[in-house]
């Protein structure tokens, strides 16, 4: 089936930028199931810029070089949309670094350097930059206090399992089962 995923870097996140950025290039990134994508740049109600790749080809991704720098200001919003086609595939596809898994990213080349906000990731409607900002998003995903959750010791366990297991989906990497057993 065809699936569309959208992620947003909301204005609440870009407000954490130290200064405006001069964006010189952009690139979309998915894996083999990715067939089309776009990255929109909004300033309030205005669409400032959009890059779109349809069809998308993992083997030869397109880098969009802008003739003039595009200014990304604190408070602007970025919206990444990816379209995937898994027709003919029998197993479930998960998010992951392996090319047998999928992801939906947009990359920007910019200057000057940012020290506070170098990336902006969202999951469904939850912007992970909110953790850095100290905001509490208890109403978004089931009364979970994300600030406390992500600061807990569980993440050292998660990272060790991820490092041992997320190298490839098939076959299970050596050390993965041991890392899972140790985590239990």
C-alpha cells in the first residue's frame, strides 16, 4: 500500500534558533520504499520555499542548490512530507537506519553555525525540541511527562540495545540478543 508521512519542525522549535540561517541547499532522504517527497518552508501564512522530488530515487538523491540563499528565521516552520510504496512487500517496514527500514528526513546546508538547535525531529504531533525547551507536553501523548521520561536512566539501556541491534534488520546482528537479555 501507499503511505504518506508528514513531520513538522514547528515555529516553537525554530524560535530556539540563535539567529536567522542562510540556507544554500536542501536534500530529501528516504530509503528504497520512498517514491516522492517535499520540504516546505512557511513563515506564518506565507509559503517561502518548497523543494519537491517526484519521483524520488534513493540511489540518486537530488541536492537542491538555491541560486540565492533562503533565509530561515526564528519562528518559521518546516514541513517534510514523504510518500512510500510498499506494494509487493510481505513484511512490515519499521523506522530505522538500515535501507530495509524507512525514514523521512530533510537536510539543509546553512550558515552561520548553530550551537543550540542543530536538528528538529518530530514524532506524529510531538516536536522533540520541546524537551530541550523544558516544555511539558502531557496533553499530547497520554499524560506522559516527556521531560522526566527522556531524562530517565532508561535511555542508556535503549541506546545500548539500539547500538547492538540497529545495524541491520536481517539477520539479527551478533550481540543483539545479548543486549536485549541484559536490558531485561
